[in-house]
C-alpha cells in the first residue's frame, strides 16, 4: 500500500539566505508527474548532492528541494508497460535530485525512460555503492578500453583516487588487469588504495606541475582525471604518444591552462565524460558490465552506510574534503 506521506531530506533557505537541512514528511501528491513511482531502498551521496544541499543554484534552481541524484528501489506504481509493481530498478543522472525531487526521500516519481531494471547479479544496495560515481568511473574506463589501451600499454593514472569516482576507477581498472597509479592529497590513505588494487600510490604534489613547460617526461599510457584544474593540465603534458585522458570532475577547478603541444606532438586524446545524459543503450551496457565482468569483490571496503538522519553530517564532511570512498544512504524498511 502506498502511503500518503514519506520521510525525506529537505533543503530550504532561511530568512538570512542560508540553507538549512531537515528531515520532513513530504506528500506523495507533491511529487512531480512521471510514469514510474519508486519506493526507494537505497541512495548514495555524491559531490553534486552536497552542492545541491548547500544551495548551489548551478545545480538546483528552486528550493525547498530534496537532493539525491541516485536511487534504487522497488516499483510501487507504473503507467508504463516496461515496468510493473515489484520490479527492482535504479535511476542515476538525468534531472533526478537536481530540479526533480531526488533519492534522499523514500519515494521518487520519474519518467520511464530514466529507469534501468536492476541487472542480474547486482543487489539494490550494490547498485548504489556504484551509483553515479561507479557509473562515471565505468564510462571513463570504457573510453580507455575503446581507445585501444590494454594492460600492456603502461601505467594508468587515476587522480582524486580516494573519492567516489576515483576509488571505483582504481578498483575496476585493477580488476580487469591494468596497472594503476593512484594519486591523492590524502597521504594517510595509502593502505586503502593498495587494497583497492593500486600498484602504487603517489602524492597529488607529484603530478601538479607549475613549471609552465609545454611538455613533461611521458609517464602515463592513460589518465582518469576526476578533479580538473592544474592536475588535468599537468596530466595532459605527461602522457605517452597516443594516450587517452578522461575528464569528469572539477573539484580542483573548472578551468585549466594548456597548449596544443600534447595534442599535435604526442597525438593524445582528451575525452569528456558526462554521465547524467548518457543514452539509455549505453547506460544499460555499462550497468551490465558493472554487474558482470567489471564487478569488484571488495565493495565492503568502498562504502559507509548511513540512515537518512546521518546525511547532514556526511554532507559537511564531504564538502570539507574529509570523505573517502562512498556513502550509502539506507531508506527502505
């Protein structure tokens, strides 16, 4: 039976213009129009959620709002023939949790073409340990594989390696045989990254070049960059001939300074990775890989599980740079 109200995290602005987080009762009737009503069992905390919860208008335009760009659960109601009540499903990306009420509530209502049926060999909880971060990491790995890089090509650098995308990229690349060098500013996380499969762990300072030289000694066959800024600019200058670099984040900076020399003298390729608007056929392909040949065996190392009531503290920790791995939000009961 579908309840009239449900618990959710609600972000709203106060009289001084500051944003406050609270757990509130929301009405099912207030959810947006859509084909599929989902009883959410798990969600996950992403950097974009933390920005939305902080009142970032570049992420969310209208408040009060419930963030949560990831959700997995059970179909409660559907007007679309592809989904029936009781189906286990997941939603990541699109507009969920940005300007559409998101996964930090026990119910979401979304268009059918946002919904992915949960693949076999993957639980609802596991799907959220991956979530948008794992999906983005997997898209990045696919770019490197389709570029033609093999485990014999050389070392793959992963920047921001203790974050959600970075830690899952390290894990997946190691799982399928690549030699991974993990770069992080968190020098106390060496053991954690080696347990994920990193061959070596290096300091962020080791890959942050400020010399203004157009090219550096070639070190990397490929790069999964999750931070942007000068780290990305330095990576572009440090790759082998015909290397591939993926870019999916901007926590260091949304801008970077580069020359054409890595492109015209080494023939490198820079791939942008946009997970939110991934076409459904590719989205389904990625989730099949996550549930199949790319499924990692140490998911317990990668996540911390919290209740809905623990989100406020987790968001503060993420924004201060104190989070590593994934935070999974338990909503079902």
